[in-house]
């Protein structure tokens, strides 16, 4: 049924949802929506441009919300300039885009409508604009869809007549049709309003039924709306008591529904919902510390290659967190570095960039590397990374006391970021770094002096730590003299005589080439371009044959005239 533009639904509707939008009805228009023929595949297909105020953000950036990867906290955001159009007009203009999506069978128009959510949610009359949009789409007060959607708004916006609320003064925009996409879009706006007003319990109840109804539509124009609906469905349950990581948290109850949605998305080849639900499941598992289940999900599922950039960034971030907890620091560093490179560094997504960078810094420290100082000087990171800057300073010099003091002073912040357990693993790294600094400063140093400088309790512990550092390659040119109790170090070799510089250049070049390949694959190319080139080549060959034939005929005419020529 995917190839049809309008589907007459025959499955029974749940009691809570309207039956009135099952069969599309045209108001104020002579066209018949139920038996409309598909548009011809020509350039005359109408294209409805978005309103002037719409900014081409990604779907996640359009939400104007950055949620902390584990705790579900909303990032502070600055209110931008006032929109050019009133909020109610933006909503009704989006109805036109949704109708265009159904007519052209193109979900890009649906994405354009969803991008305006960031502008709408900042409007002071946001609930009033939603109410006007509901009355414009469903003018009859007894309509079930209207009653369900208005039930999510304040009481004084309910039950009003829609005759005076039309766009053109006649009670309704003549191009607005009661289709499932319009109803689902208004449902997303209600979800956003309930989340912004912190009505989590009511929002969870509404979303429970809303996602089930959206899932019943097997229409590709509904895919972006379905992905957004599951996103808020997860957020509502994250904020219900008891909060994660409690094993009694409501997030455990929604896992079967998310897994069912993932199966449906894979079978329907719905890449947008598949990517969104996969990311939400990883977020769900990590929030309750079920790392084993998250790892099994990654191993048994395939993330779609055509997913949006914001979903790819989230997936890489969660995958990096899983690998870091599993002690696979090299893989974690690779995933987190890709996530930080792909994510925007300014605007609404700055919170995600900060969170990914925090975890990346900790993973680099666990690998024995020290982040560059220029990273902490970025305007969008300087304030957020101040605790991690102090941590890096302590690890860089190998000062165990300064490290313990920093971990204790910023414990609340580290727990909030979800990096505290990883930071506790750095104690051995701090000691190894201290031993490395001592080995670079002294060609021979006693174990007693190592204990004194690094605050180690006994010489036996210092000997064990030094031996482990030599085995791990932290101080490869050193050796232990067990009889004399000395750590002896050979003169350091030139780094440029090793393969380390070439490996660093190789990693950077590989990242740039991968980015270039992804950019090429993300480009949109004209349909059947190769067939057009083949047809043009065939026409060119035909013209060449005709020209050659005409030349041959002309030469033949000249030869025939020469036969009767008699010289003087």
C-alpha cells in the first residue's frame, strides 16, 4: 500500500482516538480526496515552499532542546527573535506542506513542517495557536479528533466554535483536508506543549495511545512524525517517578513497545523511525545501567545508513559510552570523536557537543593521552569543561593528591555528567603518569623517592606499579633493579624516528576522507540521470549517422555530375 497516496483505513480504531479522520473529507474544495489519481510524473507537480521564518535546522536542532544523554535534563536555551508570522499562521501554513507531502508522496515536506516546532514553542501564545490550528483542521466541535487534542490544552481553549478562527475568515482554509498527517502533526504539538509545561504524567498517558495510533499507519509520509512521537514518548516516561536508574522506573515498562516499534520499522523499511527507536532503546538501557542488554542490541541490529545526522551523532555517543564502560577505550575514542566532529558546535545542539566532549576527554585520559589545551579555550566549552580542565592538569603532572582533591570537589558535576565511575578508574593512570614524568626527569630514581613524591603507601606497591607501567608500555625504555630498589631509564629516543607521526597523520586523513565520502552519499541526485545521459548519447549518435549519410549522398551527387563533363 506504500505506493498509494491516500489509504482508506479498515482496521478498528482505539476508543480514545477519533474515527472522523479515517476517511478524508474535503471542505471548501471540489476535488475528491478518496478517489484522487496520483499526480503525473512531470515538472508541473506543485511545490509548496516553506514559510520565510523557517530555518533549515536538522530535526533535532529544530526541537531547540538538548537532553542530557543519561539524566534527561533540558539544556538552557536563548529565545531568538520574534517570528515574521504569528504562530497560528505558521501552523496553518504547515497544513499546506503536509497536504503537499501526501500529494507528492514526499516526506521532505513533512520534515519542513516539523522544523518550525522550535519557532512555535517559543511563541507566548503557543497553546492558543495549537487550539486555533485544531479548530481550523477540524471545524466541527463534535469531532473526536478535535475533542482528544483539545483535551491536552488548558480548559478555556476547549469547545470553542471554529467558524471565526479560519485563515481566510470563512472558518477554514479551503486547501486543508482532514488527513492523518495533519492530525498527527497537531498531536506532536500537543506533546511539545505538555513537555514544556512539565505535565509529564498527562503527556505519558497521551503519548501511550498516540504512538500506537501513529504506528498503525503504514505511510512513508508519516515516518518523520512517528520518529518524533517516540522521542517525546521516551522523555515523558524518563521524568516519571521513580527516576532512572531505579529498577522500578517507568522506562522499563516501555521497552517492549519500543522493541515492537523497531521491528515494525525494519519490516516497513522506515529508516527514520528505525534510527530514532534504536537510539531511544540505547538511551533507555544506559539510563538503568543495563550495559549488557545495550551491547546485545548493538550486536543484533543494524543502524540505517540513511539516518539523519542528529541520530547518527546520538548513536555514536551512546556506542562510545557503552565501549568505555566495557574498557574498550580505543573503540570508544573512535566513536566519541566521530560524534563530536559531526555534531554542531553552536546553537541549540551545543549541549550535546559539550556532553560528548566531556566523555571524550575522560576516555583520552584513560588511554594515557592528554587533550590539547586549545580544546578548553573554545567559547562554547570553556565554562562547561572547567572541572575537566582541572582534572586534566592533575593527571598531566601525575599529582595523585590534586587528582583526589579535584574528584572530590567536583563529584556532583561528574555524577551529573555520568562520568564519575570512569574518572575513578583514572587513579592508576595518574600514578603511571607520575612515574613517567619521574622517568623522564631522572635516569635513576629509588622506589623510596617514588613513594614520597607520588604518596604511595609502600615500596612494594611502587615496585608493582612501576613494573606494570613498564609492561603496559608507559615507560618502555625503563627497567627495575630489584636488588638495589632503583628505577633506571635509558635516554629517550626521537619520536620522529618512530611510526607515531605517520599514524597520527593517517588517522586525521582517514577522518577527512570518511567525512568526504559521507558528504557525497548525503547529496541528492536527479532521478534517472543516467537514463537521460544514455538517451542524449543515443540522439547524438543518430545525428552523426544522419550527417554522415547526408555527406555521402552529397558526394554521390557530385560524382554523378562529373560523368557527363566534357573538357574543352
